[in-house]
């Protein structure tokens, strides 16, 4: 089987801060047979071939052109390769809907986030329009893989009667086992590891943390388009630290130094 995927994760193009994303997608490619991934990314990124059966292609576009460029690139790939399945994330689903107008491929949407939460939408009209596009698009998908039952229940509540598999993103947790007493700083350490992008809603975490009184610390690991903005809203609280992107090899020690994981 050959799978075509639309993704937001620039770690698939070599960007730091995405954990074991390459390792996981190598396994996905081996299980499926072959996997080509179109990644929403800017002009600085280049095509990557991680294995003979795993390729990643950047749209090399601006934010407002990602959907158009993704469909354009996918259409070009489909002239060269016959695909058996289309997979998108929730935020790339509008591109899946556009592509389905031209080809009749089975389509699965992977939903990793609580994208329907109004907390990340705020008063930004663009985000609300994006939510409208996502909801419209996913109604036409053939099936879903979601991270938890709350997402499943929301999809069912919307009246979408399609197969839904509840399956958290897999990870090898054995390397994260604590060997004993927590290492690191005094006080209670709250840890976030992930991309600093709108769908992760790290801003809400920071605002909530700043309301905590007492000996707490917040460590944020990762990088993304909102990094500068998030550092600005954190600047008046010295308990918040940004550790930047870290490799998979560095993460176990960081996790072992924390008390609460977000």
C-alpha cells in the first residue's frame, strides 16, 4: 500500500522540537508499505527522503497559501505515483477535501488536538474561519483516528456517523521510566513538551500557570511560530523558562526532572 499524508509537523523536514516524529513515521511507512508526506512549511525547507519508502515534501509556501500549495503538490505527486489511501490531520483536512474533488481516494483524518475548544480560538476571526473549514471538511472523510474519547464523543455529537478508532499517539515509554527520586530543581516543576503552535494552546497554559501561587516552575520544551509571542507574555514571571527544542535522547532526563506533565 502507498499512503499520501498531509501534515503540519516540520520535524518531518528536519526541524528540531518534534521528538521522535521521524522514528514513528519510519514505522508507519514500514507498516503501510510506502508513505509520502506533504508538509505545510515555508520556503526555507527542502524535500527529505528518510528511507526508500518514506519521503517528505514541503509546500514551501506562506501560511495563507498552504492549502492551495498542498493540493497542487499532491496532484503533481499523483501523476507520478498511484496512492491507495489519503491521511490528513484535523488542521490539514481542508486540503484533503479539496484534493478529493479531483481523486476518489479513501480518506482518514487523524485528530490529535482538542481543535474544537474555544480557548485557542479567542477573538481571532481567522481561527474561527479555520474551525469552520475543518468541521466542513471532516464531515466528508471516510474514517477517523482520534487520541481520546472526548474527541470521539464530539465527532459523534456533530452527527458524523463514520468509523472512529480511539488510539493515542504511540511512543516507547520504557526510556522515560524514572530510576528513583526526581532529579532537578526544588519546588514543583510543570513540564510542557511540544510544538509552539496555535493548536497546542500554550498561551492558555502560561496564563493559567501565572495564577498559581507558591513554589512552582514551568518548563517549556519546543519551538514554533508562536515562540516570540509566548516569551513576551511570560516575561513578567521568572518561574517560566523556555528550554528550546531538544532531541529525543535529551527528553528522558527532562521528564525525570519534572513533577507534572501537560
